């Protein structure tokens, strides 16, 4: 039982984008706006996968968080973590809808 809980916790924490979008939603969408992605909103259900897709769906950047291989790896881990979090994020999606990406002035 303890091993199962530890495994579940490990899978949940592996999806970095899922952790980012579930714990600090406003900062996640602000990052997407700063990166000038083509996404105007991200769903709360499977938000980690959507966040990483939007991360790739924009102009190329020279930062460490833009290399396609790590993004795709995190997208796969986020898919698992998003599935685990689906009861919570699905409820939030039903109640609040998508999270808009606010275009910020810099």
C-alpha cells in the first residue's frame, strides 16, 4: 500500500507542467503570454499537456525551457499526472471553464 501511494505521488510530481498549472494557474498563463504563444486559453482538465503544447506552439526562444525533447518528455509525464488529477481538474473545468491567457504589456 505504501509503495502504491509513493508511486502515485511520484507520477503526480513528475509532470512539471501539471504541477505548475494546478498549483499556480495565474503564473502559468502569464508565462504563456510572455512567451507569445498562439494559445488564447488552456483547459483546466489536462492543463499540463495543454501548457506544454502551447509552450511549443509559439516562436522559438533561446531559454532552457524551450528545447523540444524535454518539453515532449514532460508532456508525456504530464499526461499521466493529468489523468491522476482528472477528478479535481475536471470539476474545476466544469465549474470555471478554460483559463484565459492574459496578454501582458511589457
